[in-house]
């Protein structure tokens, strides 16, 4: 059976001291529009992909050869998320998949964890573990933050914890949601607060392959969905009155959304949805949407029929790439750059886990432009964005990298 394990194709690295990683070189690569070739996940690329020819970048994008992803931390164990607290401290919080959250403060990786719940996290499956983190918009006042992890039985838990300074009490956990997972893969895991103040959660279709229970299109299931809940009101939350289906579901038809993010400036929602056998996709919802979007899985895989064919009412991806020509196997969704380099402003950066290729995507003059910009040379487990809008990526090699000018 193909693609039983989708997100993490390489073995979990043992905890060991790693040498300081070198900067990731920046190489402009051929311009593309919709379909970009990638490889099958069953044969993951090595951490040093074969170089591709250098060409001039598209006019909508900076000259990537002038930039690099500089290492800022090393020695982490399976980092899978990078988040700021947005409390003015500039700290970055890094999830280690097995069940801890670490802090980078003033450029240093602190030794003591911010949170350690490894005893309650089930990471026995390659796509299981502590997977997502979001800080409450009022974190400075209430100390609340939220995590998404697989717990007893491999089922998804979305929980709230409370912190003080650089420490959070594991016993402060309040479980908001427990969502049964029929298989160990396709758990999604991303959490993000939207501009409306609600908490959004990305859930995969429950796993195996081909969505055997058809959860993506089943409105009675929370799997294969983007959920939207109000954690400010209710105990432990309420369902917003304008959610389109009267339950937690905000949008549906997703296979395995690996990273969702809101544009800090516009409020647009971006989703990287991992494909089945051939197509990886980027989905997009503009700010102000009323919800209810159907992204098509498993009727469609990307812009292509899977269990059916294109039909009215489906919101199809704004970019996709295929597995057939060696450019990747599993998308890692990213962020829109809103930092100190104006030439990158408004560009959504995302990548592929297996090859380490990084693309830029932007809506320019009414047309989506998609350009492959960097060859990272490392597997990419997650992107992240600090409170100033600068971008980072995490790798299975235990490193955290920062986009900067050479």
C-alpha cells in the first residue's frame, strides 16, 4: 500500500550532540507556475539534494542568491514547530516531537525545557507526537498556551497549559478536545490564532491511505478539517455562532494539513496539505471569508481527480507540485514574510520535507506566481515566524535556521 507514512519519511534521529550546522545556501531555481515535479515519498531524498541549474529569478521575487538560511541553534531532537509568544520578549519556542518545548532566548538555546509532557505523549508512530503550539493572544496577562499532541491510544488532544516566565507546569493541563484517530498517520497538528481571536486547528483525515472512511467529506467527523473554536468564552471553549456547520468545523476536504498560518498583515489563511500519491498542494482562504470552504479531498488530489472529478463548490489549490519528476514528496506549509527585508514582503515561503526545496508564492497583478528559490540541503519539518515577522525553518538534523541577507 502506497504512502502509509506521509509526513516524516526519514528515521527519528537519536539525541546526540550535533555540530553547528552550516548556513543553507541560497540558489535561484527555475521558475514554475502550477505543477512542480517531486519524488515519491517511499524513496526520500538525502539531506544533500543534487544541485539544479542556476537561472535568473522571476521579477516578483528577490534574487535568492543574495540570501541564506543561517543557523541559530543546533542539537535539538526532532524539532517540528517554531512559535513566538508575542509578548515582547523575542523568545522562540521550539517543539521537540517526543514531548518537550524548548526556548531560544537572546540567541541561546536554554537547557531547561519550557514544557515537558513526554510521559503523556504517544510518539510511537512516525507522524505522532507533540505536533502543534499556539500562544493565547492575551498570553502576557493569562500565561495560556495551547498544544496539539497524540496521547493515550494515539488519539489527538488539544490542551491548554499555563506558564510563568520560562516554565510551565505540566499539571496545569486542561484538555479541550479529544479526537479519536483510527490510524497512526495523518494527524495534522497545527494550531494558530486567527485575526478574529479564535483558535484554529488543522486535523488530518485519520490516516491509512486514500481516506478509507471518507472523513474529509464527512461533516459528522472532525477529521480532515480546519476547526475553529472560541477559547476565551465557555468552559473549556464554545463554538462560534458563525461557524458554518454549527459544530467546530470551519473548512473541510483536507488530507493532512502540515502547517497552517495566518498572514500577520492581511489575515489570509494559508495551508500546506500533504498529498496522496502524486500531488502536494497549497490552499488559501482570503481574510474575511465566511468559512465552509471545501478543499476537495478525497474527491480531488490537488487540481486532479482522485475519487471523482472537479465539480462546482470546491476550492482548489493556488499552487501544487507533483511527485513524478523528483522535486519532493511531502509539503511543509510556511508563512508570509513580514519582517525587516521589504523585498520579501508579502511572499509566502513553503518547502518540501524530503528534498529541502523552498518556494515563494505571491498573488501579483491577479495571477499566482510560484518560484522555487532555495535548495536547503536539509529535510524541512516546519517553518516558523517570530513576532517581528522574520522567518525560520526547522530540520530533522536538529537545527533551526533564519532567513537573512548574506
